[in-house]
C-alpha cells in the first residue's frame, strides 16, 4: 500500500480547500480536496501530515486529530489515506502553492464542490465531527464501483477490580485487513506499520491512556520480569534495542506496560494502595518457569503488599481447546507442588486438556494473592476466532492481541 495523508483545516466555520488546477497531468485536476501527500521514508502519519501541510500551505499545525483511514483501490494504485482534521495552526496561507489554488470555503458549501465521487462518504462524517473511520473505496478507471464502511468501535475487556487505566484487546475496531482483521497490535506479524500504529492509537484511546509511548519487548516464553521506568518508553516501531522479558512491573506514573498474546494468558496486576502495577505474559512455558512468582517478588521489591494486589486474567485458550502433552502436566504438577489433575483431563489419544488460566490463578493464590482479588475476564480465544486472534486456530496466520495497564 502507498501511505498518504489528507487534512481538512478548519477556521471560523470555513475549511481550507485546494483547487487542483495548476498541473496538466494531475489525476486530481479540476477537483477540490484537502491538503496532504505521501509518506517519506521512516515517517509516521503525524509527521507526514505536519510536513506536507507546511510545504503546501505555509501553515504549521498546532492542533489536529486523526479522523480515520480511507483505503483506495484502483487499477493503478492501492492507497491508504490517513484522514485528519486540524483546528489550530500558526502562519499565513501562502499564495504560491504549486499544487493549485488554496481557498477558505464555508463549511456548508464544502460538499457542493467538485470532488471525487467517493469523497462524500468520508467528508460528510468528518464535517459532522465523527472519528475512527475505516472505509474502503474501489475505483475502475476513475469510476467508483465499490464503497464499504467497516467502521466499528473498539471492543475491549476491562476488569472490575483494577482501578488504573487498563484494557485487554479483542480483534474488533481496528483498520487492518485479511488475517490481521482488524485490531492487530502485533508489530512483527507482517502487517502495515502505519495501520498497526493507528490500531494502537485507537486501543489506547479506548483504554483511557493518552501516552502513545509504552513499554514492551521481545517475549521469549521465559520468566524474566523487567522493572520498567520512563527510560524504557518507546512508541510503536520506535528505535532502540528490545527488552527481552515476558513481564513488566513499575511504580512510575504514565509508563504504560504492554503484553502481547494470541492464546497465552495475559495478566494485569495492581496494588493501587502502594502504586505498583504489572503486566505478565503467562504462556504455559513461562508459567511452569514460575513467572508468577517473579512478578510478585518484583512488585514487592517496589513496595507492593501481596494482600493488596489485584489481578485480572484476560482472554486466553481454555481447557476446552488447549491440548498438551504429558510433559506439560508433569511440569504443572511440579509448579503447584501437588497433583494438579483438577486442572487437566486426559484424552483418549494420551494427550491432556489443560486449564491454563486456572493454573495461573492457582499459582497466584499460592503466592498469597487473595481469592477475592483475582478476576478472569474474556472468553476462550480459540472458541471465538471472530473476536480474538488465536495462534492455534489459525496455525500462526494471525495478528496479535495486547493488554495494557498504566499507573496514572
């Protein structure tokens, strides 16, 4: 996909419109559109927007927001257009724009201007103040042959016993397509970088988290729990070495902690009284290596009281779908220091169906967390592939879920 931006700048009930009349071979010749252009190498949508608006208009945007993603398909190009609305800026509109003539147009006249046929589908909701659009327009030789509105609100799970801003994602409410449809938050799955960044923006916004920088790293199904600080913050696809860890704890405010899953058990922890939080990736390998103990010990080292820790266990593969070998059940028995057969059933083929979320909960109970302070939210990921990404269901052809928590 070719990544582009387009912005409609508002001032006193007027919009800055560009009448494309200066270039003979301009595909938009004669039409009225907003201002914007193509991403340069390494740019984010916001960075492209600010640069393109300045180059075309002479204005420096100081207040703007994403309206949505509009996907264009034609016989010549496939384009992702990140649509923005801006409401404040500095500078004066220049009079020598090389693309055409810039003119402030009354809001009630914008829709009557000559535009591409499909522009009305996103211009109307933009003018109405709507956001988080996800639309597809398909053209054949400049004729609109398909319009599809895939706009959906982001669906998340929240815990009733955790007070800090947090969320467990589903796959609903993003902008990705095909196997990543639609709220893919995995940065190493092969999805478009710009789409994943937009998915993070929507996910965090829904979770009530304003900071788009967060702590994450390379999950290796180990038991390392990293004590995170502001020094570890990075935006999606940000530069720097990845932390190798399957869990994070912090006592610093505005340090969102993010864990990725697609069947494994995501866990969020909070001692609100002592201002310590955590996020842990509890796959079966990490669990039998006792990552739960390491998370509790790291939280206690930051001042947490285990009797005050609240835990939310998120969507994961459940006993109905999680078939494992005897080596796994033996490792679970060893972890729990007892016959843990309550958490698994033997199958006719010699395999076992394991309740991993139950094992995780039991281990936290053994470590001193109170029963009333543990909550399980969400369904089996493999049973509901329309709602969650499941590695087993898709045989690895999928996006990623995420959970996040922030001490605010």
